[in-house]
C-alpha cells in the first residue's frame, strides 16, 4: 500500500491548521460546505456505530432468551467440568527425545515447568504416524478404521491413480454454453472424506464453546458451536496442495519434480513482465484453460531492488526480501473472479531476474471456498490481523527441496506464517475464557523435515557443509516453541488445563527405499515387457501380472481380484500373501549399510477396526530409523535401485515404524496414564468437561492426579 | 439537415448545462466527488485508514461470532467505539486539506445557485445597517439623514422604515426591467453603491455589501468592502432563495450537492481503489 502525503503547500503547517480551523468553525455555512469529505467520514463511522448498536440491541435483547434456552436444553454446561477451559497446543512433529535433550540442556525452561508440575510423556501415535491420520484420530478419538484417513493419498481401485484422501472438490454439475463461454450453474461441491465426529462437536452439543485453529483435516469445515479455521489439506486456488511459481529470465526446459512451475519473464526496455498462473477458467469450454494475473517488475538503478506492479497493487522489494500478502484476482470474464493472495520473493536482479511466488492461497478475507466455520471467521481474522496463509501446507517445502528457496528464505516464510498463527491463538485465548481452545502449529513439522540434516554429523543432504558450520535451526525452533508456551502460561490460571501435544515424533531420513522396486525385483510387481523401470503412477506396470504395489508413504496394497480393476489375487490367497510379504519385508536390511530398513510390517486387519477398513492399505510398512519410502516410490514409480541416499533438504521424517516416533504429551496438571496415546485426547477432554463418552471411542481417558475445584 | 439537427441538439445541451441549475449541480457534484476522492487519497494515510476500517469490521464480526459470550461482546463494543474514534482522527486530517479548495469553490457556486435574481416588478427589501457609533453620535432621527439614490428602472414602493433600536433602515423597492443596477446609499456625506440584479436568468448575486467582517464577506458577499470611514456597516437585499425542483420538491442546491457528490465519491473510490 502506498502512503502518500501532501507536499509543497508552501505554507507552514501551523498557519495552515489555524486557517483551516478558522475556515471550519467561524462561519456556520462552512460546515455545510464540508460536503462529501465530512459526509464520507461521518457516514462510515455512523455505519459502524449503527450496526454495532443494532447488534448490541439484538444480542442484549435475545441473550436472556438464548441463555434460558441453552439452560433448558443442556442444563449447566460447565456444571460437571473439572476445568473452565482446556487449551491444547498442537506442535506437529515435536519429538520427545529432542524435547528431553533440549530440556536437559536448559534450553526449554517452560516445558521443564510443565514437566515438573504436570506431565511429560511420550504419546503413542497412529498406524501410520502421518499427520492427517494422527490428527484425525486426535479429534475423533477413534482409530483410522473409523475415520477413514490412512495417508495424504488414497488410491482409486478402478485405475490405480491417487486422490486426496481428506476432501473431494468437484465443480458444479451443470453448465450452460453461451458463445465461447460455458457458464457453471450451482455451487462447487466439496465433500469431506474424513469420517467420525470431532470432539468439539460433542462439546458444542453440550453448550461448551470451542475455538479450533488449523487442526489438520478440518477442510471442509463442519458446523458446530464454536469457531474453526481449517488447516492441513486446504487446497490452494489451483486446487493443488501447493504449487509455487518461479518466474525467471533463465531459459530452462527442466520441470520441477513436484510442487512448482517455471514461468518465463520477458525483459523489454528495462521492464520485466511475467504472470502468476492461476486456476482453470470456470467458463472455458476446454478444460485446462488457465487464468493468469500479469505483473511487472521495474528494477531500480543499482539492481538491488525493484518496483512491482500486480494489478492495482504497487510495492518495492529488495533482493532477498518477501512482499506482504498481495491480492491476486483471476478474472474469468462475465464477473467471475477467483480471489487469491500470494507473496513475492525477489531472488535475483542481475545478471538474470528471478522471482519466487508462493502458491496462490485462498484469500481469507474473500474466501471462494469455505475455509472456516462460520465462513465469517476467516474474514474476521483477516480483518483483524491482515491476510494470512490459508493453504494447508503453507510452508513451501517443495521450493526448498528444488533449491528455488534457500534456507533463510524458507525459514523467513515459515516463521512469518508461524507469527500469524500465534496472533490467532492469542486472540482465541482472549475470546475463549470458557471452553476449548486448540491450535496446531505446523512449523515444528516443516522445519524438522527440512533441517534435520544439520542435526547429524553425516547426513547425505548436508555432506557439503562441515558439521561445525551446521546452523542450530532445530534447537532454535524448540526454543521458540518454548517461549510461546511461556507466553500462553502467562495467560492462563489454575482453572485452565494446558496440553501440549504432538501427533508424532521425528527421525532422520537419510536413506530412501523404493518399495515398488523391491516388489518388482522379488516378483510381486511386473513391468510391461521390455521395461526395467516404470514412470509415475505405475505407468509401465503390467497389472495382469502384479500381485502387490505401494503408493503413498506407508501403505502396501494387494492387487485383489474383484476389488482392484485388474486384480489377480484370489480372496483365498490374500491372507497367505500378506503373511508372506510381512515375513519377507520385516527386518529387511539395507545392503549398503547393514542397517535394518524396515522394522515392522503390520497387517491392517490387526491394527484397524471400523466401518472404513475396506479403504485401508492391506499392510502398513514401518521403516526403520533413518529410512523412509523414496520420493519415487510414493508416486508409484518403479526404479532399478531399491535403496539410495536422500540428498534432498527434506531430510527428517516420521513416516516410519510408529513405535519409533511417538509424539509428546506435556500438561499443566498431572495425569495418571499408562502409555498415553493420541487417541486418548478426545475422551480425556470430554471426561474433564463432565460429558459421557460415546461408545465408539477407541481412546481411554486419562485420570487426573488431583485437582481441587 | 440531420447534421444541422445534431449540431442544434448539441448546442441545446450545452446551453442546458450552462444555464440549468440542476445540470450545474450534477456536473459540479461529479467533479467535486472525484476531486475529493483523489485529494483524500493523496493526503491521507491510506494504509492506516485501511487498517482502522478493517479492525472496525473485525470487531463487528466478533460481536456476531461470540454472541453468547457477553464479556467478548461488550469488549467488542468498546473497541468499536475506540476504532471509530481512531478512524475519524485519521479521516479528519485529509478532510482539513480537501475542505479549503472545496469551500472556495462552493462559495463561488453559491453566488449563482444560492439565490435567484429579483423578479421584474416584484417587491424586495434593501436594508441599510449603520454603525452604532455613528448613530449614537447624532441627535434623534439620525436615520433621517440616510438617503437612497435609485436608477430609473428601480422604484421605491413604500416609504423607508426606520428601526432605531437596530440602527437599520429598510426600503421596499421593485425593478421594472431585467438588468444589473446600482443603488446608491448616502450617509454623512458619503455615498456607497450596492448592486441589484433583476431578472430570471442565472446570475452572479451578492446579497450583501459589508464593511470589515472579513470572514463573513468571504462567504456571503461578492462585492468589495465598504470604505472603513463609511458610517454604513452593511447594505443587504433579500433575494429569494433558489430551490431546484426534484420530483416536485424544491431542494436547496447544497443538499443536492451534498448527496450527489457523496454518491459520486463512493463510486469513484471504488473505481480508483482509494480507502475512505
């Protein structure tokens, strides 16, 4: 935003002000002449006060009636509650071993206070230990067989292709063709795939208010008594899970493996022009007609900064600097506009010009898809704090993996998002004096994923940096989280329960394993004749001769007759094949290091119970510490090599044997619980608020050691 | 033929724009609305105004979102009031800047649109106010010494009315022919002139001629100041107020201008992306 001031009036400010005041206050007529300026100010203020007044009258008049109604319906919601309020801070991926180590090093004084006064324990995670799975279990209190989330991706049995497991977004069914336009009629259909009922719905039914911020797999938002901002799995404006854009004058035909596109910058007469790719036009007859927002870059003399013009927005950036969130309106015609926001990062001005643009997030102040409940909650936050990241995976790990961003630029982005989240949390704490306040911070997960390489002496992804020069990024991360906890502790009293939890821990990801390659080399997966490798998503797999395959992070599937379209495994063979694969994979050794690459293979029937087990993988593969499914294997690619070094910045992971990566549990009050698990959180909270536990819950509530009310 | 008709239509439209008070108010309102918005944009802290407005909206939404939590609702009301104050403070400074040119412009327009000329043969009053100092320095009936010198087209229709308590003399006059005339008023051997406009066309009108009173002169008079040595403080004529007909109602141009310029301003602010 520009900030312009009147200059060169040629009169001293004091004289000007005296004259102006004289003009206004001496003759009565002048007030009438103040005209539209005064009118604007008065009308705008009057509008605010008038609306506030109407609201206040409405709220005050109806409050007793609503309270009476609530009382009659639910009696005293907090009558049996042990605490007035529960605050749950979710630190995605906070690792208990690291937390313990840093506490012992004196880095985390506030977590030490919680440990000493309340509880510190490992928190058992889910099978598999993946965020969407674990957070779904956290909120529903059930195992994945009852909430239907087994990974980020699920597979379509009709074509072996993946789809997002958490939500399905479809355009309107009906279109009317007028000339070159195909006009959609009806709403975009968004279907949540996660089943089960989040525990804040049970609280809401009992009249207990909840503020829920960025808990994963809460998109699309569901109706309940409280406010909720959706987290992980919210798409970007393109509908993807995050597609960054590198605008560059460098000619290159290379494509990014995942998560980004390269867009050319045209340089002419000192002005650089490029565009931000957006969603497909909803009006175009032909699918894949991309909408774009053009922008201009005018490098300043000296080539250390540049002025940008994006639509009506104008701003300046130095090299190595991020912009604020900039509105990006993708106009399709006939008044159809998709509203997004993005940030620009000026990478380079000389000799070439390169600009990184974040994925285009859904504009929280003007959401084209619902990202909160009520819809106005995201708008409220945007008005209060300004625009903020809404994309589920807002920290652009792909851009760092692809060397589009460097370490510092990634951290600046991640901590920028984190600060926004902190502001939201403290606002929710202020607004939720009674009830539940829960907020999940993703920074812990993303930073550990990307900077684990600096925690080890000989990580393949950091071999070019001497260990003595490894920056203490993860230590800083834990200290930052500890300071946040300290500030939260200042805001709560003894009648508030504070839980700090994580969905899983973390381990090194130094070696990749292509399980599809292993299946291929061991005769379970067959390629088309003449092929030694396969492209993405099983491009060259011969399904008529394939008995097992893997996609996603931990799931192993059998190609079962009658289930998969080209299934060949008879129902009678299924159990034997599962046992055979379990026996062969369990304890599989990486020949290069002699280390066990897979420490556990779990048959789904033994770990899942519930109505949605038919959608689960047949086996869950638990990789050993230091190992994980290779990037290729995740995408259904079959390579020649089974094991290889992981040299990407994404150097830490948790998608391994769940027994190796429990999460953390800290609490302000002492709990007596043997081997607490993330599935226990929901029943524990319901019990602490005095509610009966639904019979279908898998978790068991923890007992509070002592608490006087 | 068609070209001639077209030219005639354009000429008629121009004439309408120049002579119709309604057309003038509409055009001026549009121009002023645009100028106000542009000036406001250049003289205000747009970012701060945007933030203040957004916060106000947020507090309003908070009332709705947390409606069952009375402390939050009451706190939000307090913030709405404080936010409104902050917004007004931010809007006041640019308002000061934009008021100067607008006031000067409006004063000039008011000369034309504020009053109508005296209709032909219609009676009107001319009021001469003498300084109290002059009146008290003379003997009784000092007001008798003040005389009026009229042009042939202006006639006196009633004897002068002396209001001694107010040091004023009022004459009732009438104009027999359209035109601009000068009426001369003499007192203590000094004569001053006051313009009189008779007719029905749009004309620049000065309702009063004043001695001193700088600010009042700036807003009310379109004539030079009376000499400082003159015993006459003011000479005023009661021109009829002009009303512009809108849907059968007579409206003062100021109100019409106020509404139209605001509407124009709201439209232009959207088009120009300026926060108000």
